[in-house]
C-alpha cells in the first residue's frame, strides 16, 4: 500500500502589527503527534534565507494560527532530501516590499507540483483545485488557532 504525507500551508502570526503573516510549507509525517518537516524562508526583505527543519511540531510555536491542506506527498525516505534540494534552489527576492514568505511558499508549491513531489487530489487530504494566494489567505483568515 502506498503511503502519503499531508502537505499544508501553515500560518503564524506576524512579528509586528501591519506585517504579513508568516507562511511555511509543512509535510506532516506523524498525524498523531502532528510532527513533520517545515520548508520556508526566514528573515526580512533584506536578508531572507531558506530554511528546512526535518522534525518539528507545527503547533508547538505560540505564533501558530492554523493550516490549510494543499495536497499530499509520497512518503519515502528520500523525499525530504529531494524536496529540500528543489526548494533550496528557488530564487529568493530581496529588497522588494511586495515580496515575502507568502510569495515564496506559492512558488515552492508550484515547483513541488510541477516536479511531481506535490500531488493534488490525493489522500489523505483532498483538494479540488490548486489554491491561489487569495484562496489560501482567505482560508487562513478564517482560522482562530483551529485547523480547517
């Protein structure tokens, strides 16, 4: 039987009022413990850097606000490293006030889907369409520290 990990966009509160919420890609490997891998960029417009954490609990942060399922990823031992390599190579835009971690997450999801790592409409989470920035943002705004 083929096993799949759920892939989510996770939202965390902004550090300062008026700043955009932080988004990460979370690949849930242990549903009971809500643990998995995080892929994102950190920093600010002048110094964004790519980050991959292999084993984290997405809800452990006091800034966690919720998540939206975007699809699934085949569960294999090599996937984390392969996805890490793919996402590490994505360009990061600096010194553009209109570009941030949310733009990076959308580009990363697109690249994961294009290269076959992200499968939409696959168990465990069924998604009818590729979520746009606006749809993900609208779904995340509905959250009050609860999952959809």
